[in-house]
């Protein structure tokens, strides 16, 4: 699997899944082989559209703790999906 300029995650929009006074969870979701416009084209990439052969979900959780902010990432995908 080849990723151009760090893949397509940067092009997807976050959706707020949940929030309360100390925690917020955001998610990006992708369906396999859907083409996404590449914002780096043409200045920093030769590819105008990006796609990936796997479904995945990417969650980012922000939680206020007594000592600071904890940020957690969770990737949900089929076993064997490459990622960086």
C-alpha cells in the first residue's frame, strides 16, 4: 500500500461522538476505495485524489485529568491494515 504525503487522514473531517465536562471524543471514518480530494495537489503532490483499500475509523479522545490533558488515539480497522 502506497500513501502519498502521509495518506488521506488529513483530508477527512472529524465528527464529535461525545462530550462532557472533562472528555471529548472525535472520529474520522473512511470507507475503502472512496476517492478523496488531495489538498496538497498540485503544489506538493502529483496525485489529485487519494484512496485507501481498507475501511477504518480513527478516534481522538481529549480528557482533562488532575495533572493535565490526556490525548488518546484509537484506530479500528481490519487486521493487517498498514498504518503509520
